[in-house]
């Protein structure tokens, strides 16, 4: 067999092989990344991040995982206790209804606000929107996938 | 020294979480995954270069080591810049883009250099050199965008401004564009000329991400019924119809089937991601099929494309020539290909496919690398799309999620359209194969897309600012009503 031709043939296949080694390593990294994401505890519906809280209860930066029905207020029986002098005992409730989040004000004294305007009855709230209860401001975030 | 002598610590000040985080001290962060992948990319390109030299000259040496080393140095510089910047961005996108660009460089070195010549600073430079300049510029753009862009509010806030700029660009092309091969695609301003549709696709994704994330809940309401389909409120269907009209307008005025297909495909995909409603996609597809039939009946060149697609062998030396030659190239390649530099037999001293560097790079690669090589290249595009979807899934709010998904899909759908065109799965259209086709606009726009994806993938980035724009407008309206 012709020596140089054989070498050339091997170089040709070597290039293709290296392409697949690259793909293999990439796919391995991707799978590892996906497995790590699957191991993390995921909140399936959404998260509520505390943006600002003058009385530090809940503390700013705290993240709440949301259930399909999450109540907010000063009373200790709420899912998220907002210990703020301007919050009512049963202030507002966040509900997930099939395709998105809704916020309902439960007749609070000082009202609930989405992006700065008051909630009359039930309002939609999207991911990235801000919810204000008393002086505490939350941001609704997508669940980490 | 006693504890009393210690300077008094300043009282802790409340941290304003909503304020944009200022640039802290920049700590370099090594990116091992990226380093390893880039080393494999370098090894693959070096072996590819030897293979190319063997195919073209018969000598086992690096083919044009200067060009290749400039490219590898650019990749290394980009990598080091990312390491020094220390952002926790994705480590897979840059190597994948680097490998695609390297394959492009090998292909351009292999093609006749006089396909494209430019005169720069008194020197005449050929195809590979020009492409090298674009690729290096692309890596620079990706790195700068991926490192510098920390906030997305400039995209989110001015979405209608971006949309207006896009429409303006489109109109400029309609009016001042020059026609190449019967398609009005190229816009020349002074010494610069480019294809605006490549940049339009980025603007389109930004606008759609902003629009859809803002009106997501409204689009998901179902209060209009047409037969078995449940539709969102009629006013919110307007942008869908507008998109359809724009896509048709691009076909009518620019004769650019590829861009129309790409824009509409991206639109439907993003609509589905935002609303998860199949009925909207079905309506979109019905509109698209109706539009296509209308176009095919009205315009000769559209009908010609369809005829070529259905039977390229009806006129193998005339209108079907390129498609037939492309299919022959794939057939010659077989499973493992004929080897870099061995393909594309000359016909009368010309390469068989005239537009091989822009429209048919996949056919050339299919001949020289075979089915195995083409599948690897398509796999690279799949990896790009997967990373984009992953970045979107991890995003904190809808705008970033839709933006990441849209940016990834724009590359994926474009690669699919032209690959399918080469393989006679779809009618052939004149879009470029991202990162592989020759062309400055295409490489720069796609590099920008990857750069934005990198910026969006940062895990330690500041939280998005509260959407105040909407409420300001509402407040103005309310004040007016009160």
C-alpha cells in the first residue's frame, strides 16, 4: 500500500474523529449540566424574591418558593408572613391558574400594588413584575429550570 | 493592641437591592471547560489543515499556517478575555462557534481564491483572507458583547424603537437596495455594503421578546372562537397579521424567500414558547401556506423556485443546475467524504457550483467530509440551540427567557432552512449557513447573537429592573382621565 496515501487517509479520518471527540465532550458537559439542574430542588410554578423590606422581615434578597395558592399578610398563618406595620393580617393572595399568576387583594387597609398601581379585585402578574404589600416589595420570578 | 483601638466600623447601611449593581472588582475566573474544548478545536483545525494540504498539494504540512494561526490566536485572545473578565457565562458557545468558523476557514482556503476579491490598502486579498478578517471581527464582537453587556434594559425598554429601526432598515433596503441575482438584498452606504436582513433578524427577536413577554397573559386568554379554534382577543392578533404582512412584503419587494421564511418561523416559534398554545401556531402555518400559494401564483421567480424544488432534473443545465450539482456533490461524498481538498471537480475550469461559498457550503462540506462530517456540523448547530434553550429556561423573567430562546432559534432555523435547501428538503433560498458561509453581515450578525446569548447566560448578573415603563404610561393615562 502506498505509504503517503495511507497517512493522508488517516489524517482525513482523524479530522472527522476530532469533530466527534469535540461533540462527545460537549454533549457530556451538557448532560452533566442537565443532571445537575434536575437534582436541584425546583419550584415548579414560580419564586417570589424580596426586593426591598424596610423592617427586614422578610429580609431583602430572600426567595420564597410559591405554591399554587400563596397567601401574604401579617398573620402567622399566611404562607408568606409579611411583618410590616402597613400590611394587613390577611393582605393578598397569589394564585396560579393554569397559564399564569394572578394576585388578589383581600380587602387590605393599604392595598396591594403591581408595578406601582393598585390591585382592584384580581389582577394578572407576570414574571419580572413587582408586587408591593405594605412597604415590602417582591418580584415574581420564573422558576429555576 | 486591644480591641478598643480598632477603628470603629461604619454603621451598616441598608443595601438597595433594586439599584443596578455597580461593577465590583473584576476577579479572573478560569474556565476549564472552555479551555479544554478550545484545545480540541485547535487540534481538529490543525489536523484539518494538514488534510487540506494533502488534498490540494499532496504534501503533509499545514496549509497556509499563517491564516490558521491568526484565527487560533483570535480564539485564544477571546478566551483569555473571558477568563480575565471573570463573568460566569456559558463555556460551550465560544468553542462551538470557533469550530464552525474554523471549518468555514478551511473551506474558504480550499475554494478558488478569486471567487471574492477585495482591495484593501492597495493589496488584493482573496476569499480566505477576507473571510479570516470577518471571522476575527466576529470573535471580537462576541467577546465584547459577552463581557460588556450586563443589563438588558436597553433592549427591553426601547423595544418599539428597535422595531422602528428595523422597519426603517427594511424600507431603506426597499428603496436604495441593489439587486443581486434578482433579489434586492444588499444595501450600500458609502464604501460599506451589507445585507440588512441579517441584522433585522436580531432586531426582530429583541422586539418579539419584549412584545410577547409584556402581553403574554393577554395572548393566553381565549375569548374568540372560530370553529374549533380558540383565539386570543382580536386586538392581540394584530401583530401576528402584521408579521405575516411583513414576511409577504419581504417576498414581494425583496424577492427574499429565505428571510421571509426565517422571520416567520422565528415568530411562530417564539409565539409558541410564550403562550404554549398550538392553535396560534396552526393559524400561523395556515396563513403561511395561503401566502405561499398566493406568492407562487403571482410571482414567476417564486414559482420557479418551487418548480426547481419539485424536479431539479427537469432543466439540469439551466435553472436546476445548482441544485443538481449540489445533490451530485453530496452523492460523491458518500459516508466519509473524499477528503478536504479532493472534491468539487472542475467543469470547464469552473467549480461546479457557482455560489458554493455563500449558498452551498454544506454541499461542498458534504462532498469532502461525507455524511459523517455533515452530521457533525448539524450536531454543532443543535448544541447551539440546546444551550440557548437552557439559558432561556434558567432565566429569571420572561423577557430574558424569550430573548435567549429566540436568539438560539434564529441561528437554528436559519441553519435548517439553508441545509434543507441544499439537500432539496425545502425550496432553495438565499440565506447563509451561520458562521460557515462567506459574508461579513452574516458572520457579524450571528456573532452578535452568540455574544448576547453569552451575556444572558451569566448566573451572577443583576436582577432585571422593575418594569416601570408600563405603569408610567398608565399613570399618565389615568391622570388624563381623572
